[in-house]
């Protein structure tokens, strides 16, 4: 079935299809070649196999040898993926077109032939089409991914800071006075409902840190500040690292002093939210997760 499908698209079995192509110590099912250079990896699975379980592995195999496209099939459906799209983290989101079901192959063949045939591959029609599709995917996925990461970040930070607020409120008179003043000035809150105001305050602490990080990165991307401090550290930081030698909290405070020189105090200089620090490993995780997405989000104009 798969061979017949490829032959119908104009590929020659002997000239264009390589059944012995190796990718990272694994033999691919089929490699489609142009001028003897592999352009598409075809991964064939059994009909009962759920293709969702093999997307990550198939795309990583292709990307390992810089092969741009993956055609994943179980004989009942065909899926065409790009092996890599910048800032699109989930491989499943790199799907270039709706899955091609064997039941509607005849109806969709003209559409498929236009972009996936040997002619389109040789004339680079597929490359031109996929470039356009990848931009559409990035514009759709990047904001969604960013919002998802923001939710995750808020939840992680809130979980980290909430018990510290309760502890500090009971031990530190100065902190307690500041919190009482904040409660009094916050509509809908009452000091008698401790659970409610602790929950609300933990959210505000989380938003305060996230806002600082994003505003700082926006300031860099907009040219208000030169790239330095956090940007330099992020290139070497991964989510597995537990922090820097000086600590993530100190690094962020140091960076933000540069922002405050531009008189943005009214937006972020909330003394209360500097009274307790988040766990440094938690902050390091958040910075690593958000940094790349933030930069792409700002440059795409989505944050404007």
C-alpha cells in the first residue's frame, strides 16, 4: 500500500526510494531521495499502531540527519511532518496538513500530489509550501504555548511561595503590617478570611516575578536595554540546573535594577513582593522554560 502510494506520486522504486537508509543507528523504513540526497523519511507502522506514540521518535530520527520531512503511516492514514520548526516544542504540532486517511485518499489525491509528488520535491514546491505552513503553525502555536507556560509558571510559583507567606506573616511583624495594609487596600479581601487572602497574595507574588522577567526581556528586545545579564546566563542554563552561583533571585534583582533606571518604578517596584524569595531552583526552572518562548512571542509582535 505505501509503495503503491509513493509510486502514484511519481517516485521510481529503484531510483528514488532507499530501503536501506540508516538514521542514528536505526534503519529507516524508506528514504525518498532527490539526486541521491534523502529528503523525506517514511516511517511505516502496523495498521493497529497508534501513530501518536511514534511522532517524537520519528521526527528525532529525521532531525538527527537534518532530513526535513517525515511521512508517518500505519497504512490507514498518512501524516506529513516537518522534523523541526523553531519554537514549536511539541513534535505533534509540526503536522503540515490534515492526516490523509486511506478512505478519502482518492478525493484528496490532487491536493497531496501538488505538494508531495516527485515533481514538487524536485522543483522545491514542497519546500516553499512547507515554509508558509511552518510560519502559520508558529503564529498559532507560539502564543498558545506561551499562555500554557504562563499558567504552569504561575502554579509552580504560587505553590512555592504560599506556605512561606503564612510562615512569614506569623513570625515577622514588619511583614505582617505590610500585608495587613495590602489586604485593607485590596477590594474584596478581609483579614478574617486568611485562606482567601493568602491564596490571593501568593498569586500576586507569582505575577510580580513573571511580570519582571517579561518586562525585562521586552526591554531588551525593544532596544531599551542592551542584551546582558540574564540573556548571557540563559544560553548556558538548562531546566536541569538548580541555579547559578549567585542565585537566580539575586540575578533577577540585579538585572531589574537596570530596568528601574528608566523610571518604571510605578509598574513593578512593589516593596511587599520582595519580602519573601521563591525557591531558587523553582525560579531557575521558570526562567529556563519561559525565556525562549518570551523572546519569540515578543519578536512575532504578539505581545504588542
